[in-house]
C-alpha cells in the first residue's frame, strides 16, 4: 500500500484528486495516506465519508477502507453478538483490525486490549442487556 503525500494547489483540487484516488479502491482494500496536514486529513476523511468508505485518523496518517465481503462479515458478526457472547477475530490485517474495533465501539461492545493475545487479534464482548440475557448468552459460549 503506497503512501500519498499531497502537493495541494487548492482544497478543491485536493478533494478531486482524493476522490479519484479512492474510486480505485477495490472491496476490502485499503490505502494509507501519510504525513498529512490537519486540513488535508479533514478533507480526505470528508471525501471518504461522502463515498461511503470507512476512515481512521491516527496522527498525521489517515487509513481508508472499502468494505467488501470480509468487512461486511466482520460487521455482521459484531452486530449479531448477543449479550454475554464473545467473538475473537484472529490475524486481522491492521486496517481491518482498526475497522472491526471501530465498528465494535460504535455498537457499544467491549473491546479487549489485545495484551492477552497477539496484536493482530481482537476480542469483542457484548456486555449489554439484562442479567437474564447476559446469563443466557454466557451459557451459549
């Protein structure tokens, strides 16, 4: 995955270049943009959002991910977690790990720190629901 460092002549030109660049993303593909100024990160994330793409800002770097079958599977598994259930995702590439973590946090699920397993693994628990729902979910595991 190549890094793109903008040479911005105007915000609209930059936005158009990013839109054209992001159109090339295949499903379940990602791209990292490094050494971006704050204004460039803001524009890039707006363009990604407008195009229905997931993005993550980490300092001067922005990752953009195009959800395809693998991303949809991650989202569906997280959405289906019942109270008391746990899901372990193993050996996720970094962008999919960030994507899964972001989706889980958006669903108010508990995300393990990763310290107890490999960095590429992600453990997610649904700690929501009533005591009865939670107990029923625990007995399912």
